[in-house]
C-alpha cells in the first residue's frame, strides 16, 4: 500500500478507533505479529506510523476488515481527530469496498486538502502582515537613528574643534589642562563611534526584516497555488491515480512496517500539558538535564522590550538574563544567543561572557538560519527559544525542544 497521507489518516480516524477496539478484545496470542505494537500502544491518539501499519493490514486481511466494520457501528469515536459525517462516510466506504469506493475517499481527501491549504494561506498572510508591520517600525527607527547620528556627529565635530582650539591656546606649563582636554576629545570620539555603530546595526536589522518579508511573499505565492497543483479537482481522476498506486503496492507485496521514530533531543521533551510560553516551561527548563539552550536574540527582545530591542543596552540586559539562566539551571545549561549581523567586520563573530556564547550571524545570512543549523549540529539535548513559527518548526524537525520567547519574561529583572 502506498504511503497514506496525513489528511487521509485523519479522515480514517473512526476506522483506527474501531480496529484498536477489536485488537483490545482479542487474546494477545491471537494478535497478528504486524499489529502487536498497535495493540500494545496506550496513546490516546495512535502515532501515524502505527496507524499506517494498521491500515495496511486492513487492506491485506479481509477477515480482519470485516471485524472492524462490525465494530465500527459500536465504537465511541469521540476521542478521534475527525468525527464528522464525512469521516464516517469515508470510513464506511474504505471498509465495505463497494464499487467506486475510492471516488468517495478521493473526494473527501480533496476537500480536506483544499481546506488545509486555505488555512495555511491565511496563516501565511497573517504572518506576512505582522512582519510588514515590524519592518515598517524598524524602518522608522532607522530614520530616527539616522537623525540622532547626524545630530551627534555635528555636536561632536563642534566640540572637538572647540577642544582643539583650547589645546592650541594652552601653554606647556599647564600640562594637566591639556590632558583633560585630550580625554574629553577621546570621549567625544567614542560617543560618535557608538552612535555610528548603532546606526549601522539598525540598518542591518532592517535589511534582514525586509529579506524575511520578501521570503514570506514568495511563500504566499506557493501557499495560494500549492493546493490546486497537489490535488486534482476531478475526484474521478484522483481515484484513478490512487487505484493505480494501490494496485502497484499490492502487486509488489510491499512489507509495510512503522517508520523509525523521528529525531529526538537526547530524550529531552516538554511534559504534556505544559505550554511552551508558560512559567511551568521555564521551571522545567531550569530543572532539566544538561542541555544546550539556543536563543533567538532579537526575537526575544522584540517580545520583552519592543521599544528598544535593537539597542546595545537591550542586548546587554538580555545577556545578563541568560547568564542568570545559566547560573540558576540545576545542571548549568550551555547557553548560546544568536543575533542578526551588523555590517561585516564591525563586530567579533562570537564571544563568551559568563557562560553565555554571544554570536552574530554572518552578514549575508539571517540569525534564523544559524539557529536552525545549530539545532541540527549540536550534540546532546538542545532547547531553542524563539517565537518565530518557522524557526520552531524547523528546529523541532531537527530534534530540538522549542520554547516561546515569552518563557524568559520571569527572568528579566529577577
């Protein structure tokens, strides 16, 4: 049997529930070898690999399929993913195998796929709007920083010139006054350098945001058109394609077994019922076994200090908070914070301060890309803290535990 899509698994949830009931009523010795893991599973919702193995056995074993069909009428499906009339109709067609039964399944699958694609498109549009607003705010801050830098530059130039004039007027006998004037000049130059650095950094972050908006716009095009290309509009055409796949799998006598478990973070997992942005999640992290904690720097600051998230002082407060996380964690987690880069060459790529590694992405990359790369390359348990949905999904696929930026709020100012 060809690999069953996730959407079809959801539509066939009533069948899975009925089959689990049949297996539960059987003597353990009578349970087919292929279904022993299914019978032993105590999960409320059967994992997809086991569900696919169960459906494959239903295709091969007509007697087992008849028992499941009998049990379907009395199975309580309130704990399944989809309990609608559509799901029940699809389940009946799948078990009875009446003529054109695949047409019923295909039509329901096409409706489900189109609805899911529409939902993803709506989510992408909402995220695009949020990023565009964020980019607009960053652009406004760039303008403000540019004006402040120009004002600081003019003031510094004027005061430097005044200091130089004073130095020229001083005699050699008053060397202490000369030293004070020179120190004031150096301080003014340092202030000017800080202002120019802040302006460069703000420009770089705004450029990164513009890149992310462009990526979201490209994703919107794919989301709008993907459903139409993925699923034929004509249910009969889709039924023919699915029939072909079914016959090919049956003729090849494919041995369908559950796929290996996906990547894990060294056995580290957020307990059930604990929200990834809650104080309980922070308490869990502080008590967890030793792990590497990767933090999306500017994403956290945008949630905690949105008004000043791009300033050096905001970064220093965040890094002090992360040092507090390092000290308070029961097993002294290794902490890495990643920021989007400033202009190339203006900042050291990585420094270590009080147990916290501070990294700036390369000038041609986003911090998001480095975070996902770190999550996949770091040995041992890994936890990523970011409210960016794409980052969380990517690091979860790489085996890391994803927490929201808001989980760090209790540590600010602690």
